[in-house]
């Protein structure tokens, strides 16, 4: 059971963490990463919140590439962008999740 006054402190901590999490989510929307494959033949731009923002193809680098290989480049560039996006997300949100252990019940 909580002693008088402890509940308010915990609630403040929770509200502060919610505010920080919302800000981190907004920051992630503004962050961008680029995934690439085929020595830059295929580029995928993604937000820190893992939304695909665009795809670019280097016409000179893909002109003679077989379709199967081009499809592989797409897969690789998407995986690369996702990996980079996850790292950005971990940097922004990871420290906030560590704060959960600091809550005093």
C-alpha cells in the first residue's frame, strides 16, 4: 500500500515519461535514414519511425541488371533502411524505457 503523497509522485513520473515518449516519437518522424544496395543502385529513404519515404533508382547502375538481381537489391536496401531506422529508434526511445525501473511503487 502507498503511503500518503507517494501516489502523486509516481503519477508525475508517469506523466513526465509519457511527455518524453511523445516528443521522442515526433523526433523519430523527422529523422531519416537511407538504405542502399547494389553499390547505390537502389536507395530507400525511411523515417526513424519506419515509414518508407521514397525509393530512388540509379538508371545507369540498373540498366543492365537482371530483374531477379534488381528485386534482391530492393530487399537489401529495405532491410538496410529498417536496420538503420531501428538503431535511431533505439537511441531515441531506449533511454526512456530504462526509466521504467526508476518508478517507485
